[in-house]
C-alpha cells in the first residue's frame, strides 16, 4: 500500500514581513537575528524565536 504524501505549505510572501503605515513608511513585523544581522528574519514559534540560517534561538518568557 502506498503512503500518502504530506501537503506542502505555501511559501510566505515577502510582503507579509512588512507593514506600511499611513505616511508610507515600511516597518518589519518580525525580529532580525542578532548573530546574522539585518536581512535575516527569525521564525516565530509557540515558545521561541529561531533563526533558520545559524540556529540561534531565543525562548519566550
């Protein structure tokens, strides 16, 4: 019997990582990784923030 394949999640759009205010200024909605620097966003999980590039993790309190 063949196993079922898991459905792939859709990739997150880059426009979801920023918000634009009334004055036209864009701000980020996610944290940047302190080790990798600006441009590398950290993934937000239920109990932590994690960088997918270097593995840096901050736990939520």
